[in-house]
């Protein structure tokens, strides 16, 4: 069981108000998977109902299309060369898409779009984007630097639950990573596999055996493989045969491999320009105003 290391999640709203989730340390029954929702802790009670593991307020998050692309920071890390980084990341994402739901794959596919120069979590409203997996090699720019393994930022539509953009940061500045099956430190594949669950809209599970449980034991590689609870979760979010937009791995507003908003792509037609720019690195996420809804970012932390 993965119970040795403290873990948690943290929410940063568009208004800059911070909220948290109290984690249950009690083993749960099967199918205890939880989904991330659009619940706004500033205006709503987002705690799970009494006796329940999961928050059910708001709409659950999901990718609307059949295919989603992700990009890997090309500089990688002094601890992990790019080719090894790619192998580990691809294996981590494949753990979720290789699940069988009644003998059929889930209705979501993830594709590696290759190396990317940008290493900042951001969502561009007027230009292209990328769903980036990146390292923080020099310092960890958030609180709890010595306890945090990774942070996943999700930008989504609050009126539909559709995910717009996801960026994953790995704390290589404070954490000694490893990728082999022996002499394991903090297993990079386990970390990315857990964060890939957040990438897909999963929240922390109350099942202590699940990959999405909020604790990681140093030296373990167990989170590389999904348990029954995780498999039930991905099949619930992306059941075979769901109505979804066509397979297109292009990020929202087009693909952009550099940081910051460039000129609007010629095919852009999704968002207005009246929203505030994206939040600062200190943790504030500004309002993202689209044609249909206000969006905010949810950040997930997996801590040592």
C-alpha cells in the first residue's frame, strides 16, 4: 500500500483565493475514484458530503475530443536525459489509454507531439498552446518545495467542464528522481502516471491501493500500473462510444512551441480578448473569459 508519504491537492482560483481538500486516510470500498469538478470553493461548498470520499458539486472535467496531444520540455533535466524522459512519459500516459472498458479501449487517446521549447505553465487566449510536461530544475517556485513532487495545472470551461489546457511541472530541483527498476529514489514514471490522471480529469481517490491515491512511498514503482479503481475511473470519464469531437491532437487555438502569446492564428475563433492575461508565477490565476464561460485553473499537488 502507498501510505508512507504525505500528499495533497491545492486549488488556485481565478480570483486568487486559495482552497484545499482534506484527504481521507481511511481505506475505501471499490470504485472510490473521484473526478475533478468545476466547483468554486470561494462561492460553493466543495467538501465531499458527510460519509463520502468525493466532491460532487459542479460539473466533472473532461477532454471533449477523442485525441489529446502533449509536449515534453526539450531541455529535460540534468537528472533525466530527454530520450529517457520521453520513454517514461509515453509509458505513463499509455498506462491510462491501454485500459480496457468491457473489452474496448477508453474513448481518449494521447499523443506525444514532440519536444517543446516552452517550459512555463500558461494558457494563451489569443494564440496557440501546448499541454506541457516540464521540469523545475533550478528551484520550485511554489510553497512546500521540500514536500512537493509535482504540480498539474488544468484550465477548463466552468459551464461545461471541458478541459482547455493542462501543464505538468515536476520538482527536479528538490527531488532526487530515478527511472530504473532498481535503486529507486522517487520514481519518475510513478509521478507522471499519477499526474496523468489529473491531466485526464481525475481527482485523488479514497482507495489506498489506487495510483490516484494521494500518497507515494519513496522507492516504490507501484504507481506505474493502474489498479481496478483507476481503471474504473478512466472508463467512467471516457466510456467507449461516447459522443466526442473528432480525433485532433492540435491544442486549443493551435499549436505553439514557444512561451507567451504570439499573433493570433488565422483559424482562431474561440475566445474573446476581453479576459485578463494569465496569472503570475507566484500562483495567482487570472480570469480567462471565453465566449461561453469564465475559466479558472485547478492545481494538483502530489507531495512527498
